[in-house]
C-alpha cells in the first residue's frame, strides 16, 4: 500500500491541486492529511491562490472518488488552525487529535504537532514512528530509537523547507538505499528513508513541477 502524507495546506487551491495530482501520479492508496487544511492562520502570510472554498470543493470531490473506483481513502487529523466549522463543510473526518497505524509490529503515530510532536512525544517504543506537520519544515531524525518525520507544508514552507509531501511505499525495500545515504535532519526532495524498516520506505517529494 502507498500513502501520500501531506500537511498544512492552509487554504491554497494552487498547491492543493498539485498535491492531488501527485496522489494520482504516484497511484497512491491513502491520503494522509496532518491538519491545517483551510485557514491560513494569523501568523502566516496568505499562500498562493488562497481560496478555502475551492479547496473544500477539491477535497470533497476527491473524497467522493468516482463511480468506478469508489471513494478515496483519507485519514486526517486536526491541526491548530482547524475548527468545527471546517468539519461542517468537509465530507470526511478531520477532528481527531491523532491517528495510529500498525506497521509491521510498530506504531506509526500521526498528529499535527502542536500538542504532541518531536519536542513533546507521546509514550512510544523503540522502532515506532511519529509523523507530524505544524512547523512547515521537512524533518527526519531518529531519537532514542523513535523515528520522527515531517513532510513540511504543502503551501507555506519555512526555513530551508519546500512545498512538499512524503510518499510511503510498503513495497519498497529499505536495504536498497539506507546504506547509500546518511540520515539527515532536513531531507531534500527525492531522498528516501527506510530507517529500521525491513520493508517500506519514506520518500520526500517536492510539489514544484507537478502539473
């Protein structure tokens, strides 16, 4: 199964369209959204083509899928900029504070990052993975045997970040690339990470050039 993991769309129709195009191009099975979907937030500049109503329509159409394929699978957690009114207009659940997926005997903990995150993690075991957004900067670091990942922001990258997502493919073989690259805390687009995974790889992807 292949996941497209994205965060912090912040109402940008331009970058949301590119994210959904990447989902199709990658032939992903699940879209994971780590919060901050519609509102740009009082601390941020307006992203390119700020149009929350258009983002609502695009995401709801995507969630509904097609008569042939059926609905798309979306797993979403709540960000600090998401509110109950956002849930009223979106046709898939967005208000969970976190989600947990079992992956080969380890937990993948999904959260936005404003409550639990790399600096304030929940109780995790060695080998578990925490994936968060919130900071708008790509991140990949291992601490005490726990892998912390951040796809950055779809629409408003900060620092040395870029408009990007993470693709996880459980059919990829980690051994093929872990020996060729040293773990970096700020991964560039195209870099693969399979730290500690017998099978499966996380790939950081830039949205620049999509479409």
